[in-house]
């Protein structure tokens, strides 16, 4: 009775406190007057110090603020459960949801007190673990409730936990690994075009600035997953002028400062490269884009190493949503991935047989954070399994008043319960060497040290640097926690048996749409043609295609389509740099050659093949096997044209026909669309007979005339000879002929 009276005296002392922060209080209508004016957050608990209770006689302060209608009377009620800590994380969850567990009715009430003229009532309680009946180490439920003084109805309640870990007690150790993403959605479509101007403000004072601050504040045990596409975007932003949807923008010096700050912040810390642009790996594999999935892994590690100036590996994959299926696992293993970071519920613990005396379930003991997965690769992979509850706390929104403090309390209590569960586990617990625990004898025996992993649920997480820093400080000071890096986590002996990878129909429906992936596949083929047609192969559009597979496009079809359209326009513009002249051609005769001209307007030499087929074989056939004319690889110099003669056969008297000219890369991949060239073919066999006949007549006439001329010369000698046959000088009566020079 004396203790209870003293506690009542302590709890009635209400001290003024600055307006605090709103927590996750559940508001309930409190009566006609109060309900009409009740604010959105009628109860804020913004202080519980110390966060971990180590001394039974040391004071514990609980403070906050009640808000409501000015002058209304309320009661502030503290609820707790003396002598009995919670037994499992399952009980913790049931307590928070008010389903299945509630503390005893023992409580302490503050006398009915009116709210001030501003509608506020600051409160502060000072108690000790001994006052609260904490007789042994453990996690205890604790709640602050506000009720209407007139009706007794609940206005709001805030549930949390107090962790009691008295000094001198041997508390089991838990290894804690944190992994944080430094990822952003793509901002460029093709390499030269930014689709928005959101990157600069984010780097200066937005999400990316908060991520840099968080990286600077965290220690060397936190593992960072960095998207190389983000690093590349920031580097381009800082390097020089850029185009933002056709508008020229100058370089951003702040981007270079952010990038330098990140290099310094990550020095000496474990860093893993995500696949380039953090792609939707399961969607790529399911749609048959395995080549692109593998390329994103390889490009990611290489580019991250280049930008950060140190060796960065990409052997640990963290897929979107923390869930994959067997096909994706196999593809990752083939691509060189040795471990995958998944959500713990993607590999659920197998339910034990009812008659197994050594069985344990996840409601009794939290399984270790690593297990072994087998794939088509020779070596097994390590599955790093993030605890869903801890991950939800770490990645939750703590912007509301009081939320950060309550999140830290929850995180500490959950990890403490993992340690206490192990200590009080059934004898069948793998690697268990003692049954000590809350209130039990731990002696000098050692239990296994489980590993728990916590990650934000979304790769596009927006951190609160102060919350993350405070959480890490609290975790480092907790006597049951030991921080460790993610790369040190390995499967332990006696792993809990698990079912196969869980990947549901809902998971499939959340992937990138098949229509978008079909566009990506089409663009990839065109980009490959553009890259391989040049003598020196380029990868101008390789990164652009990989960016289109970013998991950030999930649920954002409009944005995905705009990026794809821009990439298509850029690829098409490049492809049209090599073209076939489509001006009409003519061919005369039953066979001949049609000239085809290829123009190279690029600034690089190209090597290309040409495939020609007839559009109307009844009039014009290609004089080649199977009716298709193919050239060997033909080099066309930059800025020049190349003429190719195509053999054809004219049929049916000729007429207007067409040929289809398709340019091909050296690998026989279509380059651009086929071009239709009109050919005017003329049959000429009859005309040729007439011409030849006329020529023969003229020739015969010429021969006849020559013969007649010769005969005429014999009858009329003009060469100085006489009829007698002798020379005139031989005859005495001859008269010399007058001679003239013929023209």
C-alpha cells in the first residue's frame, strides 16, 4: 500500500513540457464536447528515458502532451503488466494490435485535469522499474492512455515497450546487420537527355541530401547498396551543360560536391553495387530478357568502381521488394551473384511435425538471418534474410511527432526479445546450450548468437538522418546487440528448415508490365543494330536500354512510356544516319543490273550487308539463289556513299516493279526498316530483231553499191590506161590526158 501510494503521488506530478510530437495514438471519440474539437493527434508520447532500463531503482521518465478542446477534463492513465514480461515476439505483435494479449488491469491514474486554454496538457511521469513491478529481465508492455473524465471513454492510447536489462545479468548476444539503399529513379532517357530537373533539388536539400547525411553519420558496420546509374547521373549533371527535354541547362557544381561528399562518406565502409539502374530482375527473367539482366549486374559493379574510385563488387543482389523466384535465382547465380538479400517472409520457416519433440516455430524463436540456397550454379548461394518487423520499423515514416522515439523503443524491444527467445527456447533449438532467460539462470553457459538483418522496405527510402543516427547509437549501446557488416553474415550450423522461395501471383502482378518489356525488347534489338553497324562497335544506347528496366517504373506506366519514347526517337535518329536512296531505277532488256546506293551520313565508317528481294516476281526477279541477293560485308566510309549493282531478270514484257532493300549488320540483324525502290523494266526482244534486220539490209545495200561502183570504173577508165592495154606513150597517136586532183 505504501508503494502504491508513493507511485500515485509521483504520477500526479504534472510538469510543463514543450509541445511534443504526435505518435501513433489510436483516437476514439471521447464524448459530445471533446469529440467535436478533438485534434488529429490527441496524445503524443515524446520521451521515455532511459531507453533501456538497467537499474531497478533508477528513475524512468515518461513525458508527452494531451491535446483536445480547451477546458475539457481528461484522465491520463498508465497501463503496465507487473512481474510478467512478454514471452515472444508473437505476444508483442498481439499486444500492439490489441488482439490476443492485454496487460493486467493494474494501472495508475492521474486525477481528472482540465486542458488549458490552448487545449494542451503536458504530462510527465517519473517511476522506477521496481515501481512498475519489473522483477526479472525482459520486454514489458507499457501504455499511456487518455480517457474522458466525464464518460470514461478512451480518447487515445499509445502502446510501447520497456526493456529491462539489469546490470550484472548475462544477456544473450544478437548480431545486428543493417543494409541501406542509396538508389534513385532514373533521370535520363538517352545518355544526353534528362527527362526532368528533379535531381539538383534532391541533391541540395531533398532525399539524396538526406541519404548523404545518413551515410556520413553511420559507422563502418552499415552496408550501403549503391546504384551506379544514380552515380552516373550525378556525374553527368556536374560535368557540363545538359539537355532537359530540349532545354539547355548549365552544369550543377552542387552535384560535384555531393559526389565528392559521398566518396568521403563511404570510405572504409562496406559498399555493394546494385545492378545498373536497379532493374526489375524478376520481370526481365520472366519476359526472357536474361541477357539484359546479366548485363546490368556486370555494368553495375564496373561503373560503381569507376565513379567511387575503389573496388566495388556486385556479388550480392537485393531484388525489388526483397522477393524472387527460382528462375531469377538461377539467372543471378549464372551472372556471378553469390548472395541475395531477401525479405525473411520470402523463405518461411517450415512447419514442424506435431510429434517432433525438438520442433520449434517462428512464434517461439526468430530464425537466423542467413540460410543456404541451391541453384543451377555449382556453388550454393547465401540467402540474407531481412527481419520484416525490424525492416518496417527502420524504413517507416517517423516524421510525425513522437514517432522516432517510439520506433527506437520498438526496435530495441524486438531485438531484445530475439535474444530472450533464444535463451528460453525449447531443448530442440539448434546450437542451444542453455535454457536461461528472463529471470532464469544463464550461468556461464553460452547460447548461439543469432544474426538479424534490418533493411528499409523500399529502395527509394527517404531517411530521417537524425532518426537513423539515434537508432544506431541506441543499438550500439544495447547490451544484447553487436553490430556487424552484411558481408560477415553466413549461415550457421543447425539452420531452421525452410520452405522454398515464396513468389505469389500478387508478386508477379507488381512487376513491370509485359507491354513495357515488349517495348524494351524491340528497342534493345534496334540499339544492338545501331551499335554493331559501325566498324568500331559502340554501346551508345546500352545504358539507356538498361535504365528502361528500372524497378522504379513499377506502377508508373506513364513515366515508363515517356522514357521509352524518348529512347526510341534517339535510336531512330541514329539509324537514319545510314540510308538507302529510294529514287526510281530503270533497267532495259531481259536481264541487267539495278544500282542500289547506300549513304553513310554518320561520322564513323560502317560495315554493312545488303539483302535485296523482289516485290513483284512475275515482272522482276532477282538473279540469285532463292531469289534473294545478299552482299558480303561492305565498308562505307563516313560521309560517303556506296553503289551496289543488283542482278535482275525481266519477265512478262517488263513494266513497273519494285525491289525491297534491307540493310543488315555483320551479324545479319536488320538495320532500320526495309526500303522499297521502284524499278521500271522494259522487255526489248522484238525491237532488237527489227534493229538487227535493218542493219543487215543496210549492210547488203552497201555491199551491192560497192560492187556496182567497181564495175563502173572498169567501163570508164580514168587511170590513164588505153583500150589497147598499153601505155599511151607506146602509141604514136595518143594524146596525154589532163589530170586533176580529186577532192
